[in-house]
C-alpha cells in the first residue's frame, strides 16, 4: 500500500522524503515497528511518540507522521499534520479499507446507560436476523468471539481493526459505546455514524487525566452529533439542549416527558425475593407494552433508547418485547441468587451519580433494608470518594465499606476518605477492607426482604494492586462464600 493512499482523506505536508513510498504496516506503538512501517507519533499523557523517531527509524520505519518538529534520518519520510490522533483515525480507516462504510454504525454516548443499551440493541436486532458487532466497556463481540476491553472506546486503529473483522464475519451493523474521552481524543474521528444516541449527562470524568471541567465534558459529548445522520436523545435530561446545540443531524427524542417523540407511560415496579423488574407502555411513535427483568426508571430509559433505535430497523413490536424480556448485561444490576429471603445483585455503579441513581431506584421497591457494599478506586479523585460515601450514607440503611482497585494507594486511606463522606450523614456503616470478607458479612447478615448491592466492580474480574491485576470476580467470591458457609453450617450441626 502506498503511503499517500493512507493519507487520502487528510490535509498534510511532506516535510521530508516522498508520500509515494510503499509501506507495510501502520503503527502507533514504537515497540511494534518493523521494516516498512509508518509510525504515527501520538502525544500521550504518559509518553510522546515524537521522542521515538530515531528509535523507530533504526527498527526500519519508512515514514513518520508528526504534529511537531522532529529530526529524522534522511531516508525516513516525514509527514506533518495538524493532529496526529485525528490522522491515526483516518489512516486506520483507509488501512483496513473503510470497513465502517460497509455496515450501519450506531454510537451511544452519555454518563450512564451506554453498556446496558448496547446489549439491548444487539439483542433486539439479532432477534430479527441482523448480525451485530459490539464495541464497549466490557468487551468487543465479533461473531462468537469476545475480546475483553481496556477502554470504553478503544484506540482508533483497534476500532477499525474490529470493524474489518466484523465486516468480514458478515456483520451488517455495529453498536458501540462512544465515550467523551474517545471523542475528545479523536478515536472515533471519520466514523460514519448512522445513529448517535445521547442517554444523559452527569458530573463525572473531570480531572487531570480526563476533562478539565464540566463544560469541556459537555462539549465533547456533543461532538458525536456533528458526526451522525440521526441523533436520538433523552429529552428529560437537563443538558439535552446544550449537548445538541451544535448538532448537524436530524433529532428524535425519548423519555417520560410529553415532549418526547417516544414516551413511557403507566410504569409499574415488580418485585419478589430474588427478583426486581419493571413494566410500562410505550406510546408516541410506537404503541405497545414492555416488561423488563431489570429494575427501575433508568431501565425504562435504556429500553426506550433501544426501542427508538430498532424502530429505524423496522423491528416488529413482538420481537422487541421478546428480546427486552430476556436482555441481561454482566455486572449491570446482575441478580445473583443466594437466598429465598433477600435479593443480592452486582452493579458497576462507581461514581456518585450512578450510585445515587441505583440506590434511589432500589428504594422505590421498599426493601426491608437497602444494604450497599462498595469501595473506590485508588489514584482517582478524592471528591468521588466523599460523594459516594455521602450518597450511600444518605440512601442505604447499611453501608459496607471495602476495597475496590486500590492501585498505588493504601486501601485504608481510601476507606477513610469514604468515611469522611458518610460522616456528613447519619448512615450506619461497617468497614471490612478485604472484599471477600465484606461479601461474606453482607450474605451472613442478610435479613428477609433486604436488597443487597455489591457496587463498583460490576463486570470486572480483577483487583488492581500496585500495578498488578489480581484475579477477583465477585461471582466467584459469592460462590466461595456460600460453599464455606454451607460447610460451616454442617460442621456446627454435628
């Protein structure tokens, strides 16, 4: 492939060499450069690719793509662009033969609901015979293959690599989570989104390694709606108009409001020990009843989003109803059967907004007690810890403070920060640093009618301590605890 073929949709300047050269691979990781590679110099938070120009030249790179002045050996072509991240995205699309243009791409952005909604959409579309690829927080799904994710929105090269595999596998559409970070860093630049979705906006992802302030976060969310043909939005969200202020797409809305094009009415909560769900009637652009085995108002929003999308694929109401009834997502209000007396679930809620939404929803089911077990990640904002502590102290009848991913911090220090937040309330709490022991305490002390939430880890199957990810899946921990309690009971009865 000629270098200028990769650059065909970019404005660029050849500052050294020729753009007519043949290249072998497109690379943005200096460790993977080989003879004939074109290396894209990305200015990252940890390192700057421009510093590796000499190193990649020695490894045999034929060309480098830069946004700064660099010194390169004479036999290396240097291409200057305004933004190397943007260049990587468009070059990646060209490198894989523009696979996104062969499928219908659905992008979902918002603070909450992205993951659940992607799986709901996938489930419904597959009911009517579509082959659907998925890219999200938990994994990428290509046919029967599941690839664990490291970011909500992968690097642009990886996205187009996935698209190429999906197209090759016969996928006719893709549903993907689009994070504000991914939009800000141009990971999704150049993708021809057919539908863009806005779920909601909360004050999250603001900090030194994320967004500088809430205005920047809001602005980045809005970028998706300058890049899609149709925008589908939650009209009830207070920031909807601001997020869509610069939108260039057609717009449709969903929600509870009379202003929504697709509305939920007659909502009913359903519960029994070990089960929580919700039913409602959808009206407006469509008209039918819906029942979901996932509780709460946000489940109504998530399912409305999926319905709004699937309307554009002409999915019959009956198929939507059937698919929504069985839709499940790992780590998103995932019910785990442990007792006939109380309900236990795992959820990914890992910030104040998502935890407040979850606990408020669960309180609507009038549990005997609402028990919330959670910790907070290390090397992240202390504000999040204070806020989550305050939310749980205010809404839960009992908080069990434990460890999450301490990373390079001491777990006890994080727990103390959470306690600072709880101290602003009258909430009862216990602290048990070891997460398995905390889960044991929750199960052993579960009372009839309780709803117990293990929050923060969700789909994760590891615990990160001092740079090492140790295997830790809450589902496994629950099984181990139940087995140990059973043995203990047998021993005591002898």
